[in-house]
C-alpha cells in the first residue's frame, strides 16, 4: 500500500463516529523533585511543582479517536462528585459527546493519582469502586447505544473493559448482536478480571498476558518469533474457537502485533516504537486507531499497521497521552505500509 492509500484512509477518519462504553478513569499526575529521603521512613520526599489531570481508561480511547480526527460518544458511569465534573469538562474540551454519561451518587468517580519525580513514577494511588454497576443503569445505557445502532448513527462501538464494574456479559452481547445485524463494527478490549464470553465481535484486542489468561494458559517466555511460537498460536486458536471474532489482535510488546483472522491466518506486524518511555495507554491508542481504520475502509492488515504506528508514537511520550493525525502520518514518512 502506497502512502497515498494511507493518507486516504487517515483522511477518512474525520467523518467516522464511534460510541465507546467502558470504565471511565480520571488520571492525575503529581510531578515534582525528589532530592532527599524522608526522616520518617526510607522513602523519597517529593517537592510538588505541578499537577495535571487527563482522561484515562475508556475516556482515553475516546480522546485518541478525537485527536486522530474521528468523533467519539461517551457512555459510562461517574460518581456525583467533583471528579465527575472534571471528567465532564475534559470530555467537553475534546468535543466528546457525553450525554451518555450517568452519575451514580452511590459510587465515586474512578481516579488514579501518579506521583512522578524526574520522569520516574514513584507511586500510584487508586480511588475506585469496582462493585457491579446498578442493573437499571446498565440497561438504560445499553438501550441508548442500541438506539444509535438502529439509526445507523455510529460507525463502530468499542467496549473498553478495565474490570471496574460497568461492562457485563448480557449487556455487551445485546449490543454486539444488534451491531452485527446492522453491519456496524464492534471492538472489545477485554479484561481477564471480568471474563465475558462475547460472540459477534468484529475484533477482540487483548495483550499477550491477557490472551493467555483468557485461554487459561500460563504466559510463556516470548523468546521465538511469533510465527514460530506454538504456545501463542495455541492460545489464539482457543480464543478464536470460544469467542469467534472476525479478528483477534494480540499486542506483543516489543514483538509488535499478532493479527489472526477467523480462518486462523496469522499476520505479524513488527513494533514501530523507536524509543519507549511509557507504555501507559498504548493499548487504548491501538484499539482507537485500528477501529477507526476499519471504519475508513482499511483491510485488517492495514488497520493493524496503522494502529501499530499510532501506539509506537505514544510509547515515546510520558504519561497517558494521545497521537494526532499528523503524528501518525509522520511516523510513516519515507516508506510504505
């Protein structure tokens, strides 16, 4: 595929609309300097110089869709608290439609605080409620997504599971079935901590440890090329047999991506990362770019290569970040897919 083909696909992102449902997280970064050890305990003392917050979890998938040129619609649950307002403000700043958000006063908005000194993360503090979301809230949210599908008002639905209580098998299956009937793309970023056996998916995207856990296997050392990795191929066959997605996309860290189709054909896409500073959010970027590319008419191999490049850009940055359309195109500069 020539660069003209790439540009045509990426340019087509702008009129694609994707509904994203999953666990919303507010990522908070506390940055400073650590020049001494506390006299109270053998730990560094961080002198805080700045603090920032950004969209994380399923909300990071949404903002990646937007920064790549697409449109995103948010479906998720927050608490009725200050952090929920911060989440809503950030979504609005990115132009992400958020009328699908539900405030549940019985829950707290999920927040992850990271303490960083000299680009080194020292500590993460999580505030979260991972109990199952109220069934009525789930049903209402599913009905709203089903309405979008019935009206062909979205090009794809992404299920982003961080196992924080929102996604549940019957809810996700209802949406996947309706989307399949309507010819609308669906993508699941699964979490072994919340096992859901979902059929009628377009793509399922676990990373290597997740794929092994979902197949009930112990992750092997990736010391051979993916094409020769019998344990990886066995895991993929298990997942394809049980879930039956059209495509299974397994991220393999430094080994890139392994793309399997429903006929068990394997395509390996080598990693495109030049320097790796932080892998936070790389999976969010991958599923965003891959799904957008499929919506724009790319083949699965083209979409995987585009997603691989997009993820390669974000791991070269620090924190939960996104990739822009221009950065994506620049990463391909001087070559072909």
